[in-house]
């Protein structure tokens, strides 16, 4: 075996796949055309011992950023073409030219820049990727690598228990590129030196859900619930505590994908339910929606001119009328303004700060310093740190640094007190995984966060 390529393809034929019928669990990941007998003949494309690299016809460039969808599509090509395993031959198709073994397969799927070996090796692939903390963090297009023996592409799990991985691979001599959903059990991976990695230049999935907004306790369990907008459909859904399960969510309306900066602003019509404000991107007017159904038929137009305002966040009652007021930043000036209820008129706004163009995800988190005024957190885009700002003036001179690493988190929303310390906790979406996490006050430490949902 070529020492430069390390030891690959050592998996024995005793574990050969029952490829026919595997798609029952992998159908959403790899199509039926991907399935072929392990000893099937090669399909389209060509194999050679030396060949000129041909350009790829996808949207990525060799060695550049690539989406998870394209990674899986490139892997699918080799499965469809039944590329036979070989450590000495190279396969040429629209994806370029890459070595026909396990690490060549990953190199091709990730669209690594070809080298003299026509792809990286099991030992060098980690140089292009980041090791994940757990197998449970794997997403489609990531790799599971044993640097001494073999590497496969992760496509998914056969069940929610994450007991067996669905993978695409070039396994060993006598086989072709294929999908497997039975051999790579969790115990096998853990007991045989396999570790999870993510390509450094993968572009993650866009968030499926957005505009998470606390709307108070809707189901009477004493814990706040929240609404969220499904970006693809524009549906507004209600998620109820304690689990905020997608299976129990309630559809409240449609057409919400044209709305932004949705914020809860207390009870405006006296029915005991939280109401919402939101800006319509089509006319840049702000509208008031009455809870609990937030129907567009009864909404109230609060006026236009909101195109340059972002990060609208309720911050408690500042004018003593019993209804929450809100702050927002003017992106054209960087000024922070306080708008008071009930009509949130621009003529009555108060400027409370400057230099806010570099912040995002302003979120009310209750009273942290005991002065009776709500405080808020916000992420600084220059250093990706989260800061706590004390009301009522939210001055940057007294802000508290709560820590960094927030670049990959969006849609931060307070959702009431979950840990019993009488201060709101918040949820946020991790963009690299689309997981929904609950962070508990008072310091909102990542070490104490809880994963409460997937597919966000």
C-alpha cells in the first residue's frame, strides 16, 4: 500500500451492506438512484492512472466555500456513477478528478483543491476540518474519520436515538461508492477510533425558523410560551412550554415572512393577552397585532417610516401607563431610541444612546441590578461578545461583558424564568446546527445551556 496514502480500505467484506432496501431510512438524504450492488460495474465518468484535472460544474470553486447541499450532491454523483474503489486510479467527471478511495471520495465531495495525490488522506483530512465534540453534533456532509484506517461521509441517523449512522463511502476493493445504513453503529464508531469532523469551509443551512418572540403564558402552565415564523411558508406558529415541541405547535396565521422585528408589547386591548408589534417590509409600516391569535384582520396601523429601524425590543414600562415601551436602533445614525406606549409615536421618542450600529439581537432580560427597571442584552458584532446593559438609559459605560463566541447565534429571545431565579432566561438558534438552546440567567453561560430543539 502506498505509504503516502496511509492505511485505507481496511474494512472487511464481512460487513458488506445489504444495499437493496437501505433507502427506507435514507430517502430524505440520498435518492434511490444511489443504491447499487457492492460489486456493480462502474457507471459514467472515466478512471485512469493519471489524467488532467477537469473543472467542476457546480457553484463552488476548488478549495472554496461550499454548501452542505452541494457536498451531498457531489457525493451523490459518485454513488450514481458507481465509482469503483481504487487506491491507484483517479475518477474524472464534472466534479473534477479525484482518487477513488475513501479519502479521495471525501476530498471530491468537499471540493478540495486537487494535489499530486488527487485528494487528501485519512491523516490529512483533519487539516481541512474541525473536530466536533460529539457524534451527536454531526450534520449531513460532515465526515467520520479514523486517521489510520478509513473515513466516511455522514448523512444522518437511522433513528432519533442516534444508534446507527447513515453514511456514503468508498469502502474497499471490489465495491463501489454507495450508501450504508447498518454497518456504522454508534458503538462500532466509538470502539474503533472514529471521530467526527466538519469541513472548515462549509456554509451552513439557513435558519428554518425566525422571529422568536415571547408571548407570555398561553397554555396556563405558569411558563412563558413563544411564537416563531417559518421562513419558507410565512406561517406564524405558537410553541408552548415546557418542551416547545414542534409536534405540538399551533399555526396562528400566514403571510408573516414579510414581517420583521416582531416584539411583544404587553396587553393593549385589555383582554389579558400579550399583543405584538411588527414592521411590514412591503410598506415599512408598524402594525399592532392583538393576542392570542394575532390576526391581520384586526391589526392596527401605527404609522410608517420604519425602514431604517431594527432590533425592536420591549424594555418594560417607562412612562407609567402600565404597558411596555420599546427601544430600537436607527441604522442610518446608530442612535438608540426609546418609544413609549400606547402609540409609539416618533414625536415622543427619546434618544438614549449613540453608536449602536454594531449591535444586534437586543433582548429584554428583566431587572438584573435591582433598580426596578428592565435591562437588556445585545451582541456586539465587532467582537461577538454579549453585553448586559442596565436600564433605564442602557449606557455603554456601565455595561457588563457576558462573554464571547456569539457569532454563530441568532434570534435571541427571552422566554420567562425557567430556573427559578426570578429573571428571564432566553433561547437562541445556533446557525451551524440549527439547534435551539435555552440559556439560563444570570450570566447566560454556555456551559449551562440546554438543547431543547432541532431544525430551527
